[in-house]
C-alpha cells in the first residue's frame, strides 16, 4: 500500500482498495505495513508490478503539479539490492541513486518516469513437502527433431526443449516425468495415494487439452472445485470479438512456454501453460480422487503441510470484461 497521495491516486486512476480476510495468527510485521511510501505529494506512484523477468519490480511515477521538476524519496519495506532507470518496456536506460531501503527519484513536470528495483531481505518460503507419485499415461511434449512423437491436443504438444525438469512455484517444488516418455496423467477418476505424513494441501500442475474447464477434486470429506484453463491461447492480452474482451484467466500460471510443436513444425508465439491448483486435504485423508475428465491432464503433484493462514478476498476480485 502506498501511503502518500493515496486519495489523489484513487481519484485520478479510479482505483478501488480491495479488502482481504484471514484468520487470527501470530506475525512479525506489526498491525500495519506499507510496501512503499513517497515523501512528495506531487509525485504519484501510478503502478508497481513485477518485471517480465520476475526478478525485480517495475515502477511508474507521474508528476501531477506542473511546478517544475520534482524530487522525492521512495522508501520500501525491504532493503534495495539494485535500482535502475527504465523505459516503458522495462529496458534499462540509466542508473539510479539508492541507499538502504530508500530510492531517490526525479520526475519532470507533467511527465512520467520509470524505475526498476530489486529488493532483498525476503526469506524464502519453506514448507514441509513430498512428491505425489503419478502413473503417467500421456506424452505431452516432443523434441524438435521428433515433433510428431507427442499428441497433447489435436496433434500439438509442448516443446520438450522448454519443458521443465523441475519447478519451484511460490516455495512449492514440483518434479516431472521423463521428457522422452510420458509426462502427463489423464484424469479418469483415479485415486492418488498420498505419501506418508501429515498434509493439509496437495498442489497440482494441470491444464486442459480442450476448452477451459471446471474440475472437482475430493480428499476425504472435502471437495475442492477449481477452474483449469486450456493449455494454450492468449492470457493477459486484449482482443476484440465483436466487443472488447479480456483474455484473462481465473487461475495461477505456473509455467509458460513461448511456443508449441505442431506435428511437423514449430508454432511460434502460440504459448503453452501449466496452472497451479491447490486441493484442500482434511486431517486423516490419505488420498485424493481426481475428476473423471479425459481433457484434464496432471503434470506434477506435491503434498505439503502449509501452516500459513489462508487469505481470501471479501469482495469481487476478478473481472474479465468491461460492463
């Protein structure tokens, strides 16, 4: 949350503050925490996002007074490891002045300025975990020289050159099958036995071979329903199908491939995805039952004992189109 000029920013950009709820739990951050603050009300933080490489944060500033070039100190909640001036494409165009957790910025009248900052001091998230054994039965990826070896959907497949050996998604590790053999499990109502241990969640990496679908997973008396999108297509872009439509998905992207393989050639810029799905596991449950849907494919599964308290939005959070 940015403290300085929050009201002005809300008025200018018509942004709404979203509230989230969680259960009472111990913490080390105190009752309030600001990711960043700005000491000059004439400089607005227009946006803050992860850079495309995911290693830093990109920040756009706007000078709204027109009263000459403005200077400000941006203070972050964590120490700054590096900082740079950037353009709108996040390309580095110069250095930046920073010390500790403060960044010194400069913005010309009625202009914008962009910076990239890399923050430190964050401890990696660690949870007790164990891989869930999957009985793979589908070749999902192929190598360039053997593009027709796999048929994930309509003679198309993931590119094996891009297919991960392993992934770590928000502190959850995932392992995969042999890329030269089977790497996907088609859901047929299978029962997956969980490894020995006390687990409260199973995280899956999954995708649909056809249209986006809704899937139901059962563990003991608990049922988890999740939206699982198609493995390819557009995400995070805008198009026009008779009216403005956002290609947004109510799902967490865990893997992105920049192209897929058709039976005889590459399909450049036809992106491929895997999506992370969290399945709740009640105490005493030792297995999960997968949906009976041949279009749903599981690539990896990890059982975890995650002590963190769940956080959920208390108002509508995800909107996919203009109304």
